[in-house]
C-alpha cells in the first residue's frame, strides 16, 4: 500500500476493531502494519516507505492509534503528519538515533 492510500484504506475499516500498529525496519526502508479485526477476520494493511517520507496519521479516525504512532516515531523515527506527543519511553533529552534504527 502506498502512503497516499493509508487513510483511504483505513477508513474502509472504520467500523471494525482497530487492534494495533506494528513498525519495522529492514535496514533500508521503514514499514507499518495496521491490524484490524473485521467480522472475526484478521486484516493487516501494510505500507513500506523511505525514512524521509511523512506518514498520514490515523489518530483522528481511531484515537487509540495515537499511542502506536508515538511509539513508532520514538523507537523507529517514523515521521507522522500529526503527532500528539513525541515521547513514551525515552527521556525528553534523548539525542541519539531512534533505538530500533541502530
């Protein structure tokens, strides 16, 4: 899935159960997987992208996504177009690369 399509695809599952967002780093690109439960069927939407690209937030559609977006930003350096807060686990004065990008 392309970054431009994330919000459109996620909106298709607006009446489903949003479970989580998983982030990944394969050494070259970053990725996000959006997990849903739709009529008792697991649905995963995947997107991969360059570290400089900005990912559209889905927190206005699923408010609980804010936590997962913050974690992906803090641990992997994923850039979102909107982010409620920037730290969950690391101290506010953390200056190194995101831990899961090293």
